[in-house]
């Protein structure tokens, strides 16, 4: 018997959740694709956020639904605007790494008021996008805390 309270055990358990156990597949587009194509990709892939990469597949930007909506207002030809004009750019992108605690990513989502972050791997000249963590990811982990009976303390 450890002498720990139920809530201490629960906290310990939550802190052990790692990004790599929960991350999903990232949807990535190149910098020169059009706003039109990015919107199509968001629908086809059923995601809220796209990550933008350069020719070496390094992370350069993020595109949210509202970024695309904002760019679309009053624009006739969305196929003429490349996404690199409207995306949020590096180095202002919040990222996480596979060994990070999921809880820390949840804090980033709250603090920065964003829906998701890319999971990245450090490369010599940049960051490779290997996954994504979103509000949905956090919600799933939250539900799992209650429903995974075999993992209970
Ligand atoms: P939406 O804009 O559709 O509500 P978000 O809340 O995720 O979606 O995005 C808000 C703003 O923050 C957008 O301009 C978006 O480009 C930017 N953003 C989204 N994710 C990140 C991130 N991981 N790091 C930095 N900025 C981000």
C-alpha cells in the first residue's frame, strides 16, 4: 500500500500519458498550394488544421479553418493565392515532441488558444512533422481515463 490518495494516483497516471501514445496522422501541404486546394484538403481529410512544409519537408507554417475563411472573404480567385501568404509561420508555431507528456500539450492548447499542435522530430535544418495532437486527442484521453477498466490503478 503506497499511502497515496486516489487523486494523487490519478494525477500520476495522467502525467504518464505520452504524446506518442495518442498522436494521430498529420495532414501536410506544401507552401505553394493554393488556398482553394487547402480548403479542399481540409474537407477531404476531415481535419481542422493543416501543417505547411517546404520542399525539404520541414515545418514552415500552420493553417487553421479561420485562416482559410479570413483569406476567402472577398476573394474571387482562391486558386491564385498560395497558402504561405496567409499561414501562421515559424518560428511562432507551438510544437511538441513524442516523449512529451500529453498534459503539457493540453496546457499549450489552452495557453495559446489553438486547436492543435504538430508532433515534430528535430532534423539538422528544421523540424519534420510526424504527428498531430488536437483537442480531440485530449478529449479521447480524458474519456479513456474512465472507460479503460483494465488500466485502473
Ligand atoms: P481557428 O482559427 O480555426 O479557430 P485555431 O484556434 O487552431 O483555429 O487557430 C487560431 C490561430 O492560431 C490561427 O491563425 C492559426 O494559424 C494559429 N495556430 C494554429 N495552430 C497553431 C500552432 N500550433 N502554433 C501557432 N499558431 C497556431
